[in-house]
């Protein structure tokens, strides 16, 4: 791969995918059609982590497996995407030299509305100066999702999982992902979903919304790998009646494989 092949102002091939709400069985009822409609949406929301997976496709297609080892992507979810919609992922190379490339992305719905935006950088900035979130037991029962509780104890309980789900044929089918790469390593959408699971396994939540993520890819994860997922709330904010949290999440095997700054509306004023 030559960075000189990426010309500023030029697009990568457009990627189109039929969106799937792959969280209909989630404890987060924002993905449930009936509850989401009560909150003013047209139906259950396609998860932001799934949309993140759509956004990674043209980047990984262009940069290859190395992006999953040294790439960085920020993604912000502006509008809902609903199951059955055709999502178009468009890209523009905005910076390129002999050492790096930066790609701006957008995901639009059939009406042409921009539903998500992202910036991918390769190689990404490796910011490992901050201490990792500490290990902690999962609470039993899950603790209240309140600013008071999160300020008193910002550390979330650690959980463990196995990476095989990140290579599952049903996952890849739902992502419309045919790259042979994911026959050997976990899909980035599945890895990022572990940040959602961390929130869900720690906090007693009503419907909540994934707002954005800053994702540092640090290694691929082969099938059957045990993954440790831990996190810590690093900031809290109230805006327009909604409570937001920024959570530092890390996924570790025998090394750090992903670090995420995960932003969520964990308590909705309208709910």
C-alpha cells in the first residue's frame, strides 16, 4: 500500500448496505419499534455500533487489515437509521502524504439525509498515556444510572467474553460483509458492541442512545480469543434534559486490542 495512491479530494468506492436492526432482542428498548415510536422515532433504531461497522467497510477495503491494527476512527450518529433502509457510505480523502491518510465519511439514508459522520486516520494517533480503567467486579444487581451513582463510583465492572461472535456468519450476513478478512478476525462492529454491553451489564437503564465513539484499533482478534472488557466514566453532562456520559472502554486479550471513548445519552428526559 502506498499513501501516494490516495489523492486529496478523491472518493473511495461508495458502499451501500441494507440496514438491519440487529438489536431487537436487546435490553435497550430504544431498538424496540413500539417503545421507540412512543419516544417520537419512526421505529426501533439501528444500533450506532452497527452503523459504525458500515462506516468501516470502505476504509478497510482500501487500507486492508492494517487499519484494524493501527487505525483510528471517530464516528458521530446524527439521525436514526431504520431497518430496511439503504445506507450509502460516501468518502473523501482529505489529507494524504507519504506517511498517513485521512478520510472523511458520511452515511446517508434514502432521503439523502446525513445520519452519521466519521473521520478515519491511518495510522492513527496512539494515545496510551492514560492509565487503563481498573478491574472491578460486576454489580449485582445492576446499579442506578444516575449522575450521583456515576460520580460516586465511576469505575464499571469488568466482564469477559469470547471473540467467536465477531466472526459469526449471521453477523457478517447482517452486515452484508463478504470480505474474507472476517473469516479470520472479529468484525469491528462486534468489538465496539462490547462497549454497549459493558454499559448494559453495569447500569439499570431505561432506553438509551449511543451518540458517538472515538475508536482506536490496536490489534486484530482471532476466533476463540478471550476478551476482557473494562471501563470508567470520565465525564458527565446534562443538556436539554438529557444526561450524557463519556466512558473510557478498553478491550484486552493478552494485549490491548481496542480503546474507545464511548458517548451515550444514558438517561433520556423524554423517557
